[in-house]
């Protein structure tokens, strides 16, 4: 089981670094004063899920789930 633990630890480290980088690359969620008057509802605002930003949000969710699962698995006493 030692080899499996080492492999999972390496994947965990890569996931941590990747998650940090992808979170730092994302834009903030606040749109400023434009949200008061409804200016944020543009074509690009409605189709965010198809853009690069939407892809980054999906990747962040997947990497966060992987991070949590690996953290639990690596902290098991018998493993």
C-alpha cells in the first residue's frame, strides 16, 4: 500500500497546485454598479457557461471535489 499512497500524494500535490492557479486566474464575481441597473444581463453574461470562464468554474468544481476526496482518503489510518 506504500506505492499507492505515494501515487495519491503526488496526485494530491498536483491538484493543490492546479486548484490554486485556476482560482487565481478567475475573475471576481462582482460586476460593480452595473448590476444595479441590470447592465450585467448582456449576451456574454447570459452565455457565461459556454465561455472560458464557465469552463474554469467547472474545472474548479471538479478539482475541489478531487481535493476533498483525496484529503479524506490520504488521512485514513489503515491506508
